[in-house]
């Protein structure tokens, strides 16, 4: 009876976890695709937004307004057309955020590329603009993390693990070096 209770409890918790996490989207390149509008990616330091535009669009046709907690991207041609506007997930550094127009080498289409410098580094954003579906930040992966970019506690934990591996290797008579 005790074993059956544990299995039921584990099953129930697994089911609840799956049910709760089903509201979160799986990240795509650590971000998401906002259908028909744009897609975004992130790393520890930056958010990058890609907005597809017509091949005829030039930088002079675009106005981007950065504010610490919001963004507004306007296409100015014969009419004013807002391409992206809203409140951001978190604060960005406006003085070091930038944008440019570039042809995507994969799709061969022009895109406005916006690079937002996160004010709070080492934080995964759950969405780019408020009102969007959240991504599951537990599934976000940082590929090339420099040890210097990690917080002091994580660096200490890594040092402990490295020393433990060295000690274990030496006890087994292995020559271990990092």
C-alpha cells in the first residue's frame, strides 16, 4: 500500500507539473516567434529582435524609439506604420541598445535587427513585450558562457566541482588536469 501511494503521489505531481507548464511555450533560440510580426532571441546580456520588412525598406524609412522599459518601431514611408510597440519584459540600457537593417542570409529577406542591452544581466526574459505568451525559461540554454560572466556563488560551486574531480582522479591514479 505504501509503494502504491508513492507511485500515485509521483504520478500526481508529474501530471500537475506537466499541466502547469503546458501554458509555457518552448523557447526557440532562447526566444520566441510572434506570428506575423517578429521573432526574438536572447543570451545573458542581450535581447535581439528580428522584424521582417520589404526589400525596399531603407534605414532612413525607420524610426526606433528606445526607452528603458518600452520600445516603438515605426516604418515611415507614405504613411506611418507601427511595426512594434509596447512595454518590455524588463529594463534595457537605451544608450547601448542599437538597430540596423540587414538581409537575412538564410531567408534572403530584409529585417530590422534590434539589439537591446539588458540592464539586468544573467536574467532570462519570459517574453519580449508584455501581453505575449511566456516561454519556459527552464529550457533556455546559454551556449558559450564565460566563467567571468557567472556570479561569484556559481564560480565557487564550479571550483568545488573541479577540485572534487581532480581529487577523485588523483585517488584513482589518473593524471588529471584542466
